[in-house]
């Protein structure tokens, strides 16, 4: 069910992750996961990413750091691409990962640097 919150979330999601990713995600939507996709679109993107308190670049930096901490490499790749779309530079990504090494641990940062190096190559 599309409503204003869903539409706002879809717009921000497309801006950050790109139309291609969102279209691919929508193509894999099923009766089983459809409610989850709506939840992410409405609340993750429509409610949180759309808030005026932080710009998209800052939100991307935060997401990258949190995903490093959680060891979520698949999501990290996705949000590294989004960070680049939001104007985060390669040098800023490097600095985020270096800071994450201190606070999240060297193994987490090692994995994140590998993922980012592959993406940025």
C-alpha cells in the first residue's frame, strides 16, 4: 500500500541507492517479503532518512560506521555506494574506516577496507 510516507521513502531510497538497485529490489518482492520491503521503505527511508536533522552525506557516514561495527559486508557495499552518491569522498570513506578500526576493532576494519577497496577499484 503506497502512501505519502512510502512515496517519500522511495524517493530518498532512489536518491541514495540509485534507481537500478531499487528496481532490482522491487523485482524480487514476493508475497512473503513484501511487508518487509514496505517497512524499510516507509520507516527506514521515509521516516528516518527523510528527517531534516542530518543531511544525507552525514547519514551515509553514520551508516558506513555502524555497518562496519556490525560486520554486515553485504549492506556495507550497498551503503558505500550510497555514500559515494551522497558526496562522501574516497578519502572520507578511508577516514571513517580508520576511525572504525579504533572503535570497532581491527578485524572489522580489515574486512571493511577489503570491501571498500574492491568497490572503489
